[in-house]
DNA sequence: ACCTGAACACCGTTCAAGT
DNA sequence: ACCTGAACACCGTTCAAGT
C-alpha cells in the first residue's frame, strides 16, 4: 500500500489514493492523516491539493462516477426510455459495487459536483426525450430517489449478515414470527434452523422494475398533476 | 440546555439527553464528551450506563421508534393491508421528521434492536395477514426498503437547498437543461430565473403509492417466484 | 511552489483511583 | 455503585517556517 515518495503529489494522485484506500480498508480509514501516511507525506501536504476533507470526498465521488460511462451497455437511445434508464442505473450499480463507500459519501454530501449533475441530467433526458411531461419526470425522479445511483436502500446495511447461532434464530422465530417466515428461515428435519441469504441483484432489479412498471403505466395513462 | 446535576444519572436520562441534543444541534454534536457536559458530568460517567457510543446510538434509535405507536391512526386491521401499511409508514415518517438524525443513524447501524425488529415484524404481518405469499412479501419489503421508516431516500440530502444566486442558475440551465426544466426552474418575464422547492410530503406519498400500486397489482395477479 | 513541524481544539476509550 | 482524573491514540486544521 506504500507509494513511492519520489514523484510529486498532485490532485489526481491524492484522489486516486483516497479511492484505493476506501476500497481496501473502508471509508472510516480515509482520514487526512492516514491518507498522508499512505502517500509517504506529512498530513498538511495534502492541503495544497484539496481545500479540506469535504473537497476530498467530493473528488472521490467524481472519480467513482467517472467510471459509469465505461459500464454503459452501448448506445440505447433507439431502444426506448426504459432500456436507457434501466441500463444506466444498472451500470451505476456495478460501479457502486466496486466502491461500497460511494453510497454513504453521496448520501451525506450536500455539494453537487458537475459529475453528479451530468449523471442526473442524462437520466432525466431519458424520460423527457420519450415525451414524459416535466412534472411527471420530476416526481418520477424523486420516486426512484437514490436508487438512480444503483443503491439498494435496504432496511439494513448488511442484509446478508453472518448467520447468528441457532439459539438466537429460535428466539427470533418465536418473538418475531413474521420476520422469520419472510426472511426465508427454514426449519430442517433435524430441528436446526437456517436462513438463506438474499440475492441482492434480484432484489434490486425486482424493485427497479416494480418502479419502472408503475412509471410506464402513469406515462401511458397520460398522468396529470392533481388539480388544486 | 444545561441540566440539573443533582439527580442521579441513569440510562434513560442519558438517552433522552442524547436525543434532545441531536434534535437541537444535529447528530454531529452528539459526542460522548459533549453529551457529558450537557449532563453536567465527566465523560467517563456515561460509560456506566451505556457500554460505548454504538450502544448510545442504538438506544437513541429505540427512543425514536418508541414514538411511532403513538402516531398510528388507530386500529386499521379491518381496513385492509394497504391502509395498515401506508398508515404505519406515514406514522414513522412523522416521527422521523421530528428526529432528522434518525435516518443517518438507522442506515449506519448494523445491530437490530428489538424495537427495530418489532416495527419490521408488524409491517410484514400486514402483508401476510392479507394473504401475501412469503416470497412476495420478502421481495416487497426489499422494494420498499428504507422507505418503511418514512425516509425519503432522495437523490440529495437537501432537495430544497437555499436557492443559489441567479447567475449560477443561468449556468445550471445552460449546462444541464434537463435538470433545470424538471427542477421547476422558471424563467420569468423580466428574465430572472427561479426554482420552486419541492413539496416533500407530496413526493413521499407519490413514491409510496407508486410502490403500493405495483405491489397490489402483483398480489392480485398471483405473482409467483421465477422458475429456475 | 511545494512540503514540513509544532500546535490547537477536538474525538472515543482504558485504567487506576476516589467516595 | 457510581463518578472522577489523567492518559493514550486518534481526528481536522491553522500558522509560521523551511527548501
């Protein structure tokens, strides 16, 4: 992880190192001090290349979002709005799976970098060019919400927790029978209790298609804003 | 904000003070040291009542979720699954609006307190008692995701940002015309550009109903898991 | 122009001590 | 049983100085 301390520091090297550090050791490891150590430099040296930690985080977001285009499934403009939107979101999801910290950073950021705006603009263009009205496009973007970044927005950070010991499963199953049933908890013949994990990709596409189905229906029905 | 330092500390006083502090000054203000000062006590005194900061945060979640029941719109079991689910989620949303820090805490927490599980169990019960199959209920809960807590899951933390100066609006409108159009940016007769904020409650209910419509349709059609 | 060193005002938490 | 004091290993960042 140590880098050669020969070459001059620059903004890109700082951002790339921050992304690599977050990928490898998690977002909490990305401190100005730790990052400086990683680059073989004193903490204050970083401040010549990023104004402060906020700007570092913004820069990391841009690095990650810059990878989305390469994931796009080719020209889909002629294939209809639905494939275009779906393809772009699933491309973002692939990027996000490579950079798990992206979600937490993007969600706490308030600054909207040009990269963030460009991505959003492209998605919105997908709806508008298919004849969606501006109000409908507006609401539909809100309904998709942070799912446009490929985020799972699940109830819990880690749906596929390491299975707890059988005893606590029994406890869960008696105290919260509905959760147990729906979590896919199965009682085997020998009395042992297990839960199978979720297929995250399936759940994501299920939810995305549920939304896109509803959106298509509203558009086809000529949805109009409520009178008031 | 200073509290009488007469009465003995206990877990509830610590948690209530933490919630009050987060409500008033934001989550970032809730440090063990600051909280101790608020309670007129030395930082280490808190550790007799919560094991560490994680347990403090879990406790804060429980305090907030404990307020949901009081927000429920009365018995709705007979009114059908849709009103029950919708009512519970909108009740959670009202609680969340009083405690804006809840979202960030709940999303970063990995421990699932009994309160969190009880809330989830009640929602799931709403679907199952209406005859939803366990697999469909499972996917449907994932699709709702963190929206079950009344979270908006918007693209950005603060959709209704303070309007930037007109000059940057012009810039935005030329660089990202689709965003500008859909954001409700309007060019007035005198050439000035303004954007109206969103109605958060409308957007939330629009998205929730879009999902519930889709869910109802799948259930009515007798949705079955894909063969494999 | 770029990097360094020392310092400031913060964190969460451990450990040994007080009452 | 409950609270305290001093300490440790961390933060982000400012300021003045080095090359």
